[in-house]
C-alpha cells in the first residue's frame, strides 16, 4: 500500500472517530466547563501518546528543538476544541458536524497562504458542492432561515474553531522537521495542555471532579483517547502525504457518521430534507478523492521550512 493510500485510510478512520465527539460532546457540554474538559482531555491524550512514542519510535532529543512549533500547533488545536464544546452547548450534533464540513474550504485557503498549495478547478468544484451540502444542513433545509441568514450562536462559535483547525492542517507540514507523527503529536499535546492549564485554570480549580456524572467521564475518555490521541496521530500522518484540502475532505463524511451515532444513542435521525444536504457532502468527498492528472497535483510536493 502506498503512502498516499495509507494517508486516505488514516483519514477514513479519523472521520469515524471524530464523529463520536459531536454526539457525546453535546451530551456533556453543559455538564463541565469546556476549558476544564479539554485540559483533562489533552493531559490524558498526552500520556497515551507519550507511552506510544516511547515503545515505538522513541523520543529523539532532536524533537525538542524549536519547541515554539508545538506551542503554535497546540494553541491552534486547543482553540478548536474549546470553541467546539462552547458551540455544542446549543448547536445540535448534526448541525455542528455540518459546520465542520466547511473546514476543507478554509483549509484550502490556508494551504495556499502557508504552503502555496494550488486548488485545482476539480477540487474547487468539489469544495463548492460540499459547502452547499453543509449550508443545507446548517440551515436545516429551511430557505427562509437561509434568506434571513439565521445561524445559531453555537454554530457561529464553532465556525471560528474550525478556522483554527483549518490553519492547523497546513501548519503541521510547514513546522514538521522530520519527526515521526506520534512524536510530533506528543509535543503538540503537551503544549496544548500547557495552554489550557493557563487559560482555564479557574475552571479547572472550581470543577467538582469527584462528583461529575458518569456520562462526563465516558465522554472525556472517549474524546481523550479515540477522538484525540488516535485522531491526532492519524491527522499528523495524513497531512505529511496528502494536500491540506484533500486531508480535510474527509470531514464531509462526519455528518453521515454523526447520524449513525445519533441513531445508535437513541436520539433519532434527521428529516429527509436535511439528508439531502448530507448526501451532497458525500458526493463532494467522492469528487475530491477522484484521481487527478499528474500535472494537476504539483501541490503535493512537501514544502517545509525550518
């Protein structure tokens, strides 16, 4: 299996695992402060990834060079997760997942600005189809709501988190200096945890950790191990071999996975009209995964500075 094929497989697993954080996240978002939740999440994930790094590739001394790189990446991802949980206080899981599908467009813009990765006309059309599908779900297939541009506060808050996520994707490739994905992820998690400890110290200190509802601990360990530790490594790996826009194209599968999560958790399924928007996001993914001509993929060259 080629490196690019493994990158695609990594992102397929990424989309399935991330989807669970929307459904479980909406169940715990109002039970604990987002900063406190995510500080614990980053700490748990850092321990898991740190152990994984030690028993696999090891942590070379060279990985500690230019630690500011980890601070930049950790700060971006901490921003994303905190805003995600603030958004999930009011945004429905499927709607929030639809906002997440706007990330490929944002990532394509960031990829051009930071790495000069060119988005072909084929990719641009696919991103447009995906954006239409996302907006269809966000506005709940209600033309009057779209005409009035009535977006929920939770969706708006989460959108800015997605901007941070989109910048993070090309920044991984720009800042990586050859460190294995698991080692680079470990550095980012430590830095993100430090950022959240400073930012959310008052929330962390006032949280009654011993009396949190069981669902909070279930959600916390899921997002820490499956939706953080595992997905961070998958994302880090994929961004080293795929263009930023194609990496984030897999976010188009998230609403579909979330619907399955919602059904499994007994929360029902969205209406048929909303499913039209979900179908458009899947079509966008298939368009983005269609092989392109060699001359159109010069943007795959790995551009790193350091």
